[in-house]
């Protein structure tokens, strides 16, 4: 009975503490294993290809394909939150603004996918690309491991 009381007390104390996050990936890991694959799914969802045979349009055709696009958009949005966790990134206002912009364009991407609107998905993909490009222009050298820099 005493051990049960100690256990309940310990659990009660732990429940009153702020949640502790355990980071698994650093920023380059998030980029390569989480954000980039999701962005590629989203960017590859709709578009057109012009070749010698003409223009070939592509878009999700099934509910499952649209769900994959929507899920990728959620990963994009939530990646912005992952990037804002304390201990990640540059820990300055510009980093926070870039991360928040990722959340915002991710939400736009979710809405477009949920509407199954190919034009909106294409446009949201452009917005995602713009946020990615702006962040990389400001932070790419700080977030790329030295072994992966050009010339190494």
C-alpha cells in the first residue's frame, strides 16, 4: 500500500510539471527526413509536363491520393512548429518568423488539399517554395552539416 501511495504521489508530481520534449532530430535532420519529403509529395501532386507529345496534366485521382497530399501539408505546417522548439535553429526573431511562415503556408496547403482544388494546391506549393527559399537564403549555411557543404 505504501509503494502504491509513493507511485501515485510521483505520478501526481510529474503531471504538474511542464511537459518535457525530447528532441530526436536536429534542424538538418528535420529538413531531410521530415519537411523535404513532405514538400516533395505536395509539390509533385499537381502540375503539367510539356513534351514532344504535348501537355500532360497530373493531379490526385483518388481519395487516398488526396489524403496523401493533405497529410503532407500537415507535415509541412507542423514542421514549422518543430523548428520553433527551444534549442533548434537560430533562436532569433527572424528564425521564428520563418518558422511561423512555414506554419501559415502549411495551413494554406491543407485547405487547398482538403478542397481538392488543383489550382489552389499548385499555388500553395509555390508559397511553400517561397518560404523554403527565403529561409534557406538566410540560414542554409548554418543548418547544413559541414561535410555536406560544396567543396567538401
